[in-house]
C-alpha cells in the first residue's frame, strides 16, 4: 500500500489489531512541524454504523489531554478504507521496540500506560484493548494508543467481539464471559501486559492464535500462572491485577502506575 488520502507512506511499521500501521509524510494541511506521522489503516471497514462508532471512539480519545496518551491528528475515510493519523513514536512499541529495553524501561513504559489509562478513566472511558502493541515508545516516554477501535469497527470480527484472537490473552475473563468492560478490566490488561513485558511469556502460556475458541476456553478454564522469573514484588503486583474479583485489584490505574514506579526505582538501583 503506497498511501491513503493525502498521506504518502514511507515505511510499513507493522500490524496491530485489525489495522496496519505506516510511517507517512505529514500533509501540509495538518499544520504541524513534525515531518512524519504514523497512520493506522483499517481496510474493508465499509459499514456506516461501524465508521460512526470508530469516529466517536477517536473523538472521545482525542478529547482527553494527557502526556501519557498518543496525540491523534486526523481521521477519515478513503473509499472502503478507514484511517487515522497520530504522532509518530520513533521507538516502536513495547511489543516491538526499535532497541533493547532494560527491565527498568519496560516497567516505566507500563507505568506510563497505566497513567494514560487513568486519564481515560477519569474522562469516563475504558480502553478495552491494552496490550504491548498499543504502548508506543516516544523519545520522551511511552504513550498509550488505540482506544478500543477493533470492537468499534467490527464487533463480530472474532468470537470475543473485541478483536483478533491475539488479543484474548489481555482480556479480563469477565469481559470474555460477556460482562461490561470497566476500569478494573483495563487493570487486568495492564497486569498481563506487565507480565509479558518482564518475562516474554503470557500468563496462560502461548495461546493458539489460529484457534480463538480454544484460546478463550483456556483463558476461562484455567487460572493464570506467573513466571518464576518475576521478583516477589513484581509477582505480587501482577497477581493483584489478575484477581478474579475486580474489587481486589489495585483501586485505580494511577495506583497501579505508582506501585510499578516504586518497583522500577528498585530496578534502576539493582
């Protein structure tokens, strides 16, 4: 794909959820000094209701001002393709960083994402899609991106109705079972994200990405298992995030961020 609307693509940055991310030259009409922006493209999103839902989600996200959230710049439709543009974070994502991250850097990236989630929660929003691929790495720190657009664009795209099978690992089992997503659901997702960022493994092992029904059954049918490579403090915090009862999880995403930052301070010292 060479471009969309008046965006000329320079580099393919990868896939995330139902979309593909590209580095693109900044159109003059945006009136910003950055020479490049990131554009996420959702092909085949032709349903008008889906496009309206996605537009609402983006507007809600863009209305929340926080240094811990990616800045959205533009959105639109080019034929059957829905797209949006955002600031380019040159460090890649927590899932695919452009350079090797220290343990302290990984902790801090998740802490900043938790602060971004807290900003959304204060605005009455739930992210519903937190995972390492949605934590982007800018020169001045990590930012949380992509507010629940997979569900907005195509609610029937998977057995969960919340995105592709690869997202199952990060979804609160209560949401998988049909409960409404809440800020506590995002805290679950942040806990799983923290575990994978620190250990490289999931709390349910490696789920079968090509068999979403089996992946869902595994998540719903067995308790999370934490890696022995976590420190005691890390394991205790992840375990609290994954408590079956939402009221036993950290009381807010801000509280979670502060606890991660405390651990991160010790990680920097070691």
